[in-house]
C-alpha cells in the first residue's frame, strides 16, 4: 500500500522501503534491490540513497508462454484500467490492445470496454497484481460479452487475501489460463488448482543478476 486514506493507517510500501534501506553497503558499493513490476513508479523514491532500487519486470515469462499457445495469431492483450495500460502496453508492441475501465451506472460502478475490440480474439488480461479479483473477473465477463472467443489472465503478484482465488476455479466466467508468479509463498498452493499456472521468477532473477555482473 503506497498511500493512506484514514488516519492511523500505515503506508506499508514506505515502511518496507525504509527497512530495506537499512541494508549495509557491501565491498562493491550499495546493495541493489530488485523490485518486479512495481505497483506505482513513484515508490522507487521511497528508498533512501544508501540502496539502489532496480525496477524489473516478469512480463518476459508471459511472453514466453504466449509463444507456446496454439492460437497466438489471435491473441489480444487487455488491461483492466489505464494504469495497467501505461505500465505494460510498450511490452506488447505486436499485439492488439484493449483497455477496460470502471464507469458509474447509477449507484453502481461497472466494468466496460473503453478502447479496442475483443471480438474473435483470445484476450489475455495483464496487470501487476490482483487482490480479491473482482475487477479482473468483471473485465473477463465483459470481454466475453463483447465477442472474445476466450479469456486468460496474468498477474505478477497474486495477493488473493482470504483465498479469494477460489472465485476463479469454479466460475461462470471461464478463464482458459491464469498465470501467476511465485513472488508470494502461497502462489504454489494456488497453482495446484486450474486455471492457475505458476511461472517461476528464478530464471528472470538469474538472468538479471548475470547480466548485471557481466557489466561490472
């Protein structure tokens, strides 16, 4: 959480960054802290000058999965909001993109397709994290209503408090795939249940560290 709305709440992102900033320097200089798919870019400035935050992405893991899909010629990438579009759309230059958005309908807020056409496409919804998954599920539902022939999803950080991931295992909105990474310990347990599939960050971390070491 990078901001607070009620007096007494703790900005946990800032608190964690302050704790990590206390890591002592090594012989080769200040420690480097890798952050995968940071939720808000300004959070990098929560760290002090004693560490170097390195913003990385796990999206290459999804790109590798897309290449193995039999229907990759009909893949479109959807984003549940403008924020996700701004963060990730440059990573999918060769794909048709779709943007969903929440709009007010009387006293309710509903998800609609703001831009793009999902008709006849296998649409993959991409975001950095998922909490309860309500918005993501609504996004999938409206994409199917607009003619998508299938939907999948990807998030780097599957938070899913109180086992809210279960709403995707037996749902009227069927996801073909739901890719998650092991950035959180319970991701391995979640991935035991279709449609969830686990992508390990190990390779990405190793490649990133190796690439950095070669530059030294």
